[in-house]
C-alpha cells in the first residue's frame, strides 16, 4: 500500500505538498506540478487513482520504489481571472496567448523555480539525478519546463501534459541570435582580441540557459552539454479547449531547437487532461525506452 499524506517542505505549510511514499525501498522520485487553480493533493490523488495503464496497473504499482511528490503553488492574483486569488505557479494574462504581457509572469516564475529546485535537490540527495523525474499538467507543465531549462545537469526525464513553454518567442529569438558583443562594440574596441567566441559559436542549450538565468536571476554555474541528456515527453489533446495544441507544438519545436530529444504525441479528440489509458501507456513506454527506468516486470 502507498502512504499518501500532506507533508511540509522547506517551511511551506504542511498542507502544501502531497506525497505518496514508495511501497518498497526508495529508488525513484517524481515531482509533478498541478495546473492553474488546483493544488498538490487534488492533482496528486486524482493522478494516482486515475492514471491507469491499459493492463489495469497504476503508476505506484509499476514503480513501487517511487516517491510521488505533488507540491502546491502559492495563491497569487490572477490577471486572467479578474484579479481573483488562485493557486498558480506564476501569473498569466491570457491562456489563449501566454506571451501577452508576459512580464507579469516573472515574479512567480522566479519564486516557484527556486522552490521546485529545492525539491529537486532534496530528492537528488536521496536518489541519483537520473532517478528523478520532473513534469506536470497545464501550467504545471509550463513551470516544470522552465525548471528543465534552468538546470545545469540532466535529470532522469521530463513529462509535460497539455502545457506550453513560457517566453517561447524570446527563447526562439535567443536561439536565432547571431549578434555578439564583439560585433556590437567592434568600432569602439577594434584591437581587443581577448574573446574569440561569439554567441553564434555557442551550443543552443547555452543560449537558452543564459536567457532563462538572465530573466530569473541565476548563479554563475555554467550548464554542461550533457544537460541535454534529459529526455522529454510531451502529450497534448487535439481538442484541448484551454491550452491550444499549437502551444504544445510550439514548445516541442523550441525544445528540439535547443537540442533536446522530444517525444511528442497528439491525442485525437482529447480535451484538457491526460488521456487514459493511451497517454499513461505512452508515458510508461517513455520511462522504459528513453529514461531507461525499470518499470513493472519488464
């Protein structure tokens, strides 16, 4: 039997993080983020109950050594819903166009990022980084994607369901930016040859991480090329009425440009949720094939 209970994490209220403890020795950790207006317990308890494979097995049964961690976002004023206070990882003005007035997102993104990274580091202290998965649903997927791009090392995997990539247009611009500081200041400093590396010489992942850290305040620790080793799964319903499938497709395109290996599946007729059992089957297959996790008896 799994042990589901609210748990305090790094000074947050005891109700804020919902954890399902492993039924055997702790070998893996999954950190999964809820969508706008939800909370860790609501999202987590429903996922544990309903995310069933076509063979009838649940994720805790298939991963008996896994610790499932469902944190809860802070309550923030929502620009998209008349300034009502909602649990949200960051403010967003429009779900149809998340890039609209996106400067409102920065404070929440930064606060939530550092909270989630604390969770990631706590779990890495218990199991290896390769045994940690991050991801989420809807805005939780968007928030987790920013965490993925901030990390300077790979984790076991990323799963995004019905989500998008915040600041995607700006990240695309950063990936396509061929101008360098040497070019900009060439006339003022024509004899300076101290730096021969231009941004055009940078690997795409470095450009992305530089952008995210400039936006959200990062340390000076340079990412390694092997950060790209984190495999990515993105699933999205073709009939999603809240987050258009085009936003998911755009996230896939940008992550691929950055250098990630992305597994993308569109579910015909599916709305704003994960599709049971097809998407659960695909996630389990992704864990086995791309993440190299031992799942179930296979």
